């Protein structure tokens, strides 16, 4: 119960941390997906953002401005010539206030207006006046989205520096299926976070990250495993993707949501993990072995469930698994190789020895016996050891925060 409460509190902190102190202006236009923007505005506010909404007159016919006012905590602007509630001309005030300008959903109409420099209502005028990064989230009928004029306008927006998300494929409100669906809220939040906090530290780099704990079957029911949840590896993959890396996650767990912009390959045991890491290593620029690999596997796997009634005592013969990280270190050429050391004593000494023996460029060491560190918790306490014999120590932080630190330190050393 205590651990559950602690994890819940940490998750809330992680969510609030995402957009805390950021001013985000959300423009809602008159597409049927306007109702989906309500969840987006709610999530932005829950994660710490100060959200201001501008609705077109057509959007206000689909969803009441009262809805977005309640969700954002601010008056909603619709009429360009309504009573001014800000200290300055309103479209200029919101344009200056914005750290991020988000248009969701973006109809073909608003995309065309902005692409052609037309500013004839509150939303288009404010977009023209802002110097904040602009994220455009198209949502419309498939034929309309694929129209060459719309595609030309989208390309124009991209050429002048706007970020335009790809809509999803699926069932549309017009009772057809195709490309044009409003993206999932989490995907939009990830794109917004990348625009606000990403620094392109790993642009053009290919990164492979392993995550989770391997499972070595004893029989079809039982296995040899460990307490790794995979959260650390997933956090690193997410942080690397936010810095524009091409990220592949080789995961031993299917329990966690795959970060936006990350490809995933699922494996179960050490031999499968080795095969996938080896296959991707040559073409990678950075390889991060965050997975907890079982040192041993059963010499013989039972094909049927072992029945306890047939055995007063059970003896299982084990054999050594391949050392995946050591193998990568032996064939390393240009790759930046990162390992992890989960220890319960003499953490730094064991870490230094492992870094040298396995030919690593960086090693993240932690004492899993410490409260708030190690397996199956939301936080970690880490020391980072480098190839040049230097070291940095970090206090307790969420694994999401540590993932960002690890990616930043890799970028510094490249």
C-alpha cells in the first residue's frame, strides 16, 4: 500500500513536471474533431501548463466555449472584437504570452489561411503575430486531406518552420475510413513536449536501447527472471526520441506503453535479446544496455508443466547465458556503448571494473538495495562513470528525469 501511494505521487509529479510553467495557446477550429480537443486541453492543464484557448466561430457551433473555459481555467476567445480581458490588444497579448501555439484540430480552412498569410479572425491573426513554435494537428476527411492544394499548404507551413503532425488512419466521422483522424492525445502531448524541451541533441543518430528483465523458461508455466520493470530503458528511449534520434527499443516487457516516435522489438530471453542487439549494433551510433539479463538459463527446458506431485524436491541444472554487453564491447568500432551495473555493495568499484572489462564508454551504476533505487520503482539513484575515469553522482530522481540526464551526458561525450 505504501509503495503504491508513493508511485502514484511520483507519477503525478512526473505529469506535472512535463509542462510546468509553460504558456500554451490552443486554437480550436470547426472540424468535428473539435470535441477531442477538450481532452487535450484538460491533459495540458493537468500536466502543469497555463492554457489559453482561441476558438473559431465554427468551432463554437460544435462545442461550447464554456467547455474549454472550464477545462483551461481561462476565458475563451472567439470574437476578435469582443470585450478585451487582457492588458494589451488581445491577439498580440496571447501571441506574446505563448511558449507554444497549438492548432488542434486544424481544418483545411485554417491551414490554407495561415499558409497564404490571411489573418481575418482571432485565431489566424494571433498565429501571425506569435514568435512561439507552432504545432499544427490536421484532422479532416481523407479526400480533403489528400487534396493537392491542402498538401501544398501543409508543405508551405513546414517550409516556414511550423511543425505539422501526420493524422492517423481509421474510421472518420463521415462514415468512411482513411487518413485524417485526430491523433491520440498522448501523441500530441509528446510532440508538444519535443517542441518545448527538445534540443536536437541526437539528430541523425541511430540509437538502440534494451529494456526490461529477460525470462528463461523452466517449463511452459515457470521461468527464471528478475524484478526489472523496464521503466529505465523506456525512459531513455523516450528521452532519445525527444532529441531527434532514430530509436529502436528492444524490450523484454510488453507491459509499458511504447514512447511516441520509438520503434519496438519484443524479445523474451537472453539469446533472443543478444540476437536482436547484435543485428542492430553495426548500424547504430549509440547502444544502451539497460535490460537486466539473466546470468543463467536452464540447461533443459521441460516441454510440459513440471508437476509437484512427482517431485519431493526439484533440481534444475543451469548454464551460463551469453554476456551480451561484453560481446558488443568486443566488436565496437564507432559506437558509443552504455552499460548498467545494478549492485548491492561496492557499487563504484564494481562499476569501474565492469566499464573497463566490457570496453564501455559510459556506465550507469546504482545500489539496488537503496530505498527508491533499482528495480520495479519509479525512481533511481545513479552514479555515471565515464571512460576517461571521471564520475558524476546524482540524487534520487524519477526514471524519466534520469533518462533525460543520461541522454544529455551521452550527447556531451559524442
